[in-house]
C-alpha cells in the first residue's frame, strides 16, 4: 500500500516527536499570552487573558493535528512524508 515503484517502503510518520513538538508549541504560546496579559488585577481582564491563552493553545493543537493528518495521508498515498521542515 505504501510502496513506490522501486519497492522501497516510505517510513511511517511517528507520533512521539510530533506530539512533543505540539506540546512545546502549545506551552510557548500559552506562556507568551499569559506573560503579556497577567500584570492585571481585575478579574474580568484576568479571565479574558486565561481564555485567550486557552484559545491560542487550542488553535495550535488543531493546527498540529491537521499537519500530522496530512503526513499520514501522504504516507497512505505512497508519497514522501517529509516535504519541508515547517510542514
């Protein structure tokens, strides 16, 4: 299924390294948002800062899942799974 015309098998995309990368990216985004917005003492602004950090981390999570799904689709099609360092 995942073999090209020369008979060599393309490597499967892993789960550990993309998961670690996603976790680090989520932590960095959440930390940046919290560091920018936490010097506030008002409860409403504090809630907005926490919600925006959670929203940003969710966006990063779904972006990483989409990127990983594209790699698995390319693997199922028999194409190389690593196209660019940022993909």
